[in-house]
C-alpha cells in the first residue's frame, strides 16, 4: 500500500510538471531568476568529477542558517565539492554572495523519480544534508535507493506541520524511516518526529544552529556607518522581512508615531525582491522623503523612510537600527528569525504568527528580549513604549543578546554528527 501511494504521488507530480514549468515562466516575468537554469529542475546539468557533499537549503533563510556548517565542511573536506541546491533564485543568489565559486550551486530537482535519478547520477553525492523541514518523499526514497545517507539538519517540526504529516502518514512515515539522522532543534521537535514514525535511535537533539550565527563584521561596520549618515541621535525602527499586508501596518504606525517623535526613521526591508517596486510606490504615498538602498541617493538626517531593497544585507540594516519588528508574523506565514536582531542587542517585537520559530520566540520572550503582539494597535503601543523609555529598550535588547550567547554550540554538535557519516 505504501509503495502504491508513492507511485500515485509520483504520477500526480508528473501530470503537474507542465503546469510547474508554466508557473516558472510566469513567475519569471517579475523575477527572471525563475527562468534561469530551468533544466536543473528536471535533474539535468553537468556531471561532477569530485566527491560531493550535497546540501539542500530551500531559500535565503535556510542558506544563511546552514552557512557556518558549509564553511566547516569546506575546511574539513577540501577534497570534496560542496553542492548547494535551492528552490528559489534568491536562495541561489545568497549562495553566490556567501561562497562565490567555492561551492557548486544548482536548483534542486522537482520531486520526480526520473529527475532525481538523473541528478544523482550526475552528482553522485556521498551525503545529503537537508536543512530544517524541506522533506520530499521521492528525494528521500531515491537517495535511499542510491545508498546516499540523508541528514535532516537543524530540523524543526511545528505542531501544525505535524498535523499535516499525520494526514498522509502512509506516505510520510516511510519517508521518515528512510532518513539516516534527524538533528532536531529541541526536544519538542524530536518528539514530534518520533511520534510520526522516525526511529528514536536516529533522532538527536543538537539545538538550533541559528544561535551560532556569525555576525559579519564588515556588515555591522557598514550598518554603523549608515546610522551615522542617518543621524546617531534619532530613533530608528526597522521592519524586516515584511510580507504583503505588513508594510501598510508598519507604515501607518510609523506615521502616527511621528506625531510624538518627529525625527523617527523607519527602515523597511521586504522579504521578497519581486515586491521592491510595489513597496517603494507604497512608501511614497506616506512620504516623499524616501531613499532606496538600490539607487544613487544618499541617506542623511532628513531621510524619513529608508527602503532596504537589496539582497544579503539584512544584518547591515539591523546594525543601523534601535528596535526591530520581524515580519512574516502578521501575514500568516509563520514569522522569520528573531535571533539576528537579538544577537545585535535589538529588542524585538513580532505579531501573532510565529509558528516557524515557535520555541525560539517563546524562549526569547520569556527571557525578556522579545514581545509578541496580537494586533496592529498593540504593535504601535509597544514601539511607543520603547521609544519613550530608552533604558527599558536597552535592557530588553541586552537580555536578547545574552540569550543568544548562552545557547550557542549546536553547530559543533551538528558537525560531529555529520562527520560520523563521512569518510
């Protein structure tokens, strides 16, 4: 029965392939990267003649999270070629910015048996490391068929995702049982994987490697220089990784807060580059004093809105701010990583949707470094409180930074787990 379900799933995926190709073309109108190297989605590409370690990171966040492990692999296994696959063009661009030609970057094949077999024949990896939750039944099954160990690194599984897995248990349970190792972020994640059928002896709690993030000294210095241009004495709020609908919320709050704090500056950093132009037009409805990172204008003390419409510079923008609102938390998408601003000593505020980082946001909130709000009005009130009480703001930021520092070490544990599976 399980094999039959996998065949039915594969047949459905094959039937959907023309629609997937059409969707790539359609999305490529605004984001041309989706049209580049489209054959790689079918497993096609040049053969690799060196031993390969395959790392799959779906997009930007996962690429940034796994970057420290990749650096360790480059140092420890110089005879290997590190292959990083992504699903999105922004993830691919992030790989290029982080590693250049030191690694091979490709788009991950769709979950089609023939595409995956073609990909594995051309790359012949000795190990596959999948970041966080990007599990596909055929990907895992074809790796198992080819004798490639699969590690789910920095693994997380929210209760919401676990419910979805349970609905298709006959498909997902065999997939989990084919995994070589699940390196879970915390005990709750580990228990959910085990409850879904993952053998307990193949589950380890290594912690979240997001705590081991390395602050880029150059970006931090550039952010501090940007702050001097904007005015060191004025308050700066950053709205980071925003999704559609969240920009209006933060812009409306900013406009009302400026009645109390006339020199308040808002830095707005949309999550997806295809939204940059639309967000720029929206910002101009609120203020003509807009400066865009991508354009020639220089920010100064008269800048009212600063749009971070560039890729790979989020840490720079955080380093120029006093308070961070982390997006994806008012859009139903589960929120984004609050540890990056916390590591820089910024107090963090997020909306109600944080299921992507549930344990981290709850722990950071319990430590006093993060506040979660349910409504837009509460977001505005929290920002006002921190603007009116700088000492309280600084204390919250320090608690967040201390929390990040106290939880480092997951990267070393993950490296040891990976080393056990490689020559």
